[in-house]
C-alpha cells in the first residue's frame, strides 16, 4: 500500500511544485495537471513525478455531466472525455468523477430526484458515451460517491 494524496500548496514554477511533492512524502498522488494543461508542462510534471518514484493514482474530472444547463453539461462531457483520454495516454489507471445531478442544490447534491429511472438511464448514457468515444485501453473511468 502506498500513502497518497493531493500535493497542495502555492507554487510559481515546477521547481517549487517539486519541493511540495517531496515535502508531502506521498508515493501516490492525484494528477497535478489536466487535459487543458499544455503538453510540455504535463510532460515536465510526469518527469518530476517519476524521478521521485511516485505514481499518479488518479486524474479527476469532478464535473456535473447531468447539469441542467445544457452548455455546462456539454462542457463537462468534453472535459471528462479529455481527462480519460489523457489518463489512457499517460498510464494513469483511474479517471474519477461523480455521476452528477440535475438538482439546483449543487453539482454534487444528494437529491431524491437522483434515484429515478430517468436519471439512471442518463447516468448510464453519459458513461457509455465517454467510454465509446475514448475507448481506453489502460485507464478506467471510475465513479465515486459524493458528498
């Protein structure tokens, strides 16, 4: 078992981030980059992480794929696909998200409406769309309960 977490703290450059990584003493971390990070910067993060014998355990999506605002839902879907694609390309085993909600109480709200057959079908549909388009061979798209 590896002790892991998210490397936190303010940094102005990758050298400062590397110091935070070392100070964390983690051997597994969440990805400090996303599909929106420039490729060169992502590659630099990966070199630093590997140099210290650390594994990237997961890359997060944490977006609401069921957002009632159709533009926000579409943006979340595009981001989820980008994150899973990046995880697969870089060997990150887990791309994690929640299923989302149509509730106005928040992107991760526990709401009675989350348990209807219609929402269940939407959840399955979003996951299928992500997997069918990205077709990952190394990474898994994982759903975690929240809150």
